[in-house]
């Protein structure tokens, strides 16, 4: 047996759970079920669907731990349950919601957070024919969004204009839709067990393969600049597993790793800076993490964090918000039945200096291009920033929502305005005719 020990900077990474006083509690979760993660987070807020109104989403400030109010301020514009949602990575005050009412809404959050319930979104999009189950913002293009619906359609939207630019039909119900590192590719999983690679501008399916042969939900995540793709799913015997794929040769996985035998869907998250893949299962308290490498065997098991409280959902905080002084590599937010618990993944180092080898430049929270550039065919990598506190400047992603995205009027408001103008024209016409003045036809 070889006595060689593989060199790894993250071999000893461990999870440090938050203290009870750092939790966010008294959350009355929505009873709606689905395959989404139930929680999303950026550097300022976390969002969870709550049992208030028809379809409500609570957006809470991260700097205010403790008990949430019994009746929190919410985004309350859907006529059915909110089934998925996503913060805009380029503008922290914007969040998109997809609902049981077949609509997608984009909301502007006040800089100070939600202090009162909001019912009017900035943008309201209505082109899906059935419930919207997935919404994902583009990682580098401003105001570009992908959505998946129970109408078996993936749409790519120009949010500023409130219109879908590309429609991509599927055979069965969508389970996941994810963007590649630079947003030049989409990957989808669906109930027919197929994982598809898609050109998001032409809508062409460039590759398709049965990712997992089990019947339960499969989830996906691209592995950053590695260029590879991770799928998690089930075997026919209900074993949970993950596979790593090369999108250029999608017919056969690079590796297959069996995890365990359990019923809960696994939620995958990739931390770009540390090359750590986190796998958290719904319904259990375990979070496994693996180091991703660029050649065989493609991944190495690092550790498993175990907790007694079962997990309802997980979210990963943007890298630029981790605490480098504590050598925090990743922060996950775990949703239980009524509480959100931050989980810090720490790399033990003795020095108090900035650990440059652990913190390469990270995503800055700025758009690399406009929606028009994206739909014209351009690809651009994310804008990066230094993780060194002595070199950092605040990313301009906290601009007021009104500056980030122009508010669109709802169809009802537009129709009311048209009716008002028509009535005014009729009144003027009657006045002119009463004075014997002919009014020409338009």
C-alpha cells in the first residue's frame, strides 16, 4: 500500500455551527411542496416562503438574528404559492419569484430591507401556461433570467423588457435549470431522467444523456472554471449518488460516486474559491463535502457534518461575504422546520494574516455585460474582486432597485390607462361635434 498522502489545502476543513442567538427563528414556512431549496441568500438578506397570504415570500436582513415577527413584512403578489425564487447576483436589491399562478415577478427590495408588505412587483411576466417551478438569474449578464415550468418549457427572459427571447421545449416536468460559469450554456434535468445541455440563445439541445436511472428528482450544478458539471440523483435501488461530467463528452460520466441509501433529494453547492462541493440532503442533518480536482478520480471525500435537526433547505452565501479573518471558506444557511441556522466551514490556520492561497479573487457582484450583448451572442466571464480586506472596495450591487430595474406597469394598470384615454377622446369628440366641427377618423 502506498504511504503517499495527497497534498490538499482543504483536507482539515470543518463545520462550525452558529450559536442559538445567531439563529433566525419563529419562521412559519409555507406548506407548499416542491423540489426547490426553500431558501436563498445573498450578502444582505435571506428569503423563505411563508404561510402568510396566498403566495408570500419573507425577505429578512442578515444583520437581524433572533425571532422573526409573527406577521413579517412579505412580498405578496402571487395568487398561488411561491415555488421558487432567486436573488439577482448583480443587484442585491432584486429578487425574482415563480409561482403556482404561472407568473414570474421581479421585486425591488428597499435598501433598509422589507419594513412593510409589498404587493406590486417591478416586472410581471405571464408567458408560462402552467406553474413556474424554477427561476435562475444569469451569472454575468444583467437582467437575464431562465425559468422552467410545468408546461415543460424553459424560457430565457430579457427581464428589463418583460419578454421571453428563447423557448426550449422539454418532454417532461423540469426538475432543475442551471447556468454554466460564464452563462454560455444551460443544463437541465427533468422527469424523463434526461440531463440536457442547451445553447441558451438558439435553444438548441447540444447534448442529452440519462444522468441517473432512478425515478426521483435529479439536481445539477456546474463546477466553476473547471468546466465540468455535477449531477446528483438516485439509482433504481434508491441509492443516492453524484456524477461528474465533461459537457464536451456528455455520453459517459467522468466519475460516479455512491453516497448512501436515503429518500431525501440532495442539494448540491459548489464553492469556487476552495473547490469544495457540498451535498446536503433534504430530511436529514448531514452535509457531505468533497474536493473537486481536474483529473481522475475527479473528487475526494473530505468530511461529513452531522446534525440531529433535519434539513428542509439549504443556501450558499456569495463568497465575497465570508469572514476571511476566521478563515471561513464557505457559509451555508440551513433551513429547519422553523429556523434558519448559519453554518461556517473553516480551514484551520495558525497565522492571523490574510491567507492568499485560500482566497483567490471571487465574483464581485457586478454585471459583465448587458442583456442585449448576451442575446447578440457575447460571452464574458464574471467580474472578479480581491478577497483581501486591505484591497477590497464595496461592490456597487446595492444600488437602489429603482436604479437597477425600471418598474413595468401591470397589464391591468396599462388597460386602465388605455380606458381612461379612450374616455377622454370620446369626451373631446362629443364636444367638438356639438360645436359642428367634424372629427376625422383616425
